[in-house]
C-alpha cells in the first residue's frame, strides 16, 4: 500500500550543526508536500512546503528538497538551535497524509 | 490571534460516557479536519469537512460522529467512549485544495 514514512525516528545534533530529516513517500500522484514541526504539548505547525514542479525550496534557515525519481523528501535545518528541538512530520497531498515523525534533539 | 481554537484542552471520561469536542477557526477556511494522534502512529484522519454542509469519513471514523455547524465550527462527538479512544485529538483547517493546514493546540482525552 501507499505510505508516508521516515527513515529515522530520532535525530540528535549539536547546537550549531546542520540537521537533515528524511522522508520517503510512495504515492507518485502526490503533488504537494509539507513539513510540520510539533513541539511538546502543542499542535503541528507549518514550516515549509514544496510543489511537485520544484526540487528545492528555501525558507529562513530551512530548505526542503524533493527527489521525485526516488520519491524522497528532506528537510534541512541550518545552524540548528535548541528551539528547533521537536518532532518533525512530512505530509503529502492529495490526500493529506502524515508520517509518524522524527524527533530532533539539539544538544547544547 | 487568528487560528484554530479547540475546547476542552483536557478531559477524562468513564467508559460509556459521551462528549463533544469543539473546534472553531477564524480564517474563513473552507475545509476542516479532525485527527487523532497516538504514540508512534502519527496523525490519523477521523473525519473531514471539505466545505460547509459536507462531511466525510477519514481513516479511523468508527466510534465518532461530526457536525459542521457552520463555516467556522466543526465538532467531534464520542457517543459511547471506549479506552481505545484515549488519544490526543487535533482539529485543523485549510483553505481547501493543496494548501497547508493550520492546527489547533489539541485535546488530550483519557477514557478510563
């Protein structure tokens, strides 16, 4: 069946390092992808999105890369800060489906 | 601040009790959604409303009912709560189509 999944459930990085969170998807019809951040006790928060006609999109300290050939999505966070510690979800659409998430821990 | 408001934030129910989770958005979004989040399971769609006046089942609708009261409000009802419904429930809204969702802060429900 089709699924949205993540390669790693946890990721630990040093403050100041770059973080890369990966996501695999299997629905070749998906044309819109989103990354969400969820801090403890809060709802998911939109970070960045990308449409299937692009392979890269940059925001403030974050970059999303889309490789449609291998159905892979990644989120890169530059100069990771303690405030970046959270669970990160990828989602594909349509329909909107979420992966289980990767927990990012930033060590001071 | 504009956004999605959920009430209550916490609730404990006894098995067999009923309750309604409330959700309201003030962004004039067309579509609204109810998800549950369990450890290691990610977000699973319970019901959604693509537009005012319509509702549809999602991935895990059994044991739940919904009402799209108006464009702003979308409620989720548990008629006879079961321990398996212990979860964190999130409401979300979107303009519709391929756009990101705005989530509420969640309702933590425990059924004993």
